[in-house]
C-alpha cells in the first residue's frame, strides 16, 4: 500500500504516515508484530509494556518519538536511560519548530560533564 501511495501521491503518503505510525514503520523497513502495531496505534497517553528482553520495546518507543517529533511541531521528547549502560546510549531532545516540519529533525545530545565520567 505504501509504495502505491508514494508512486501516485506524495501528499497522500504523508497524510497516511501522519495518521498511522505503522505506515511510517513500514516505510522505513520495519514490519511491526501485532502487539507492536497495537502500541503504535494506541491513543493512550501512557502505556506499560511488560515484555521479554529484545522484544522491540525501545524500537517502538523510538518510532513513536520520531512520529510525534514529525507530526506534532513544538513537542518536547525526552529519551532517557536510568543508568549508563555498557553500550553507547544517547540521551537527547527532539525539537521540531513550526518552520522545520520536515526532515531532518534536529537532535540535540547533551554533552557529558567531566564529573560524570
């Protein structure tokens, strides 16, 4: 469906992405599982996910953050980690102003203070 929309009408594709985050996921090459589609399409302000390790929780949360950043200009999105992990983990803020409603989304990553190292 996405390729058909893209080929015929880019505006229709953008509208489909704005209305359904699953369309955005499909366009970037993700095939969400049924439970992930439910989370992406949920309109609840908070969602609790009780899943096993490597289930795709962070991927879905990140995709929702990008969707909000793209389609709700001026939104503040915080990506936080409870502790520093062994793998590189970034904490960032997405800011999309009304003048910059399209890609690339500005991502500011706070610099680590010397005291935290």
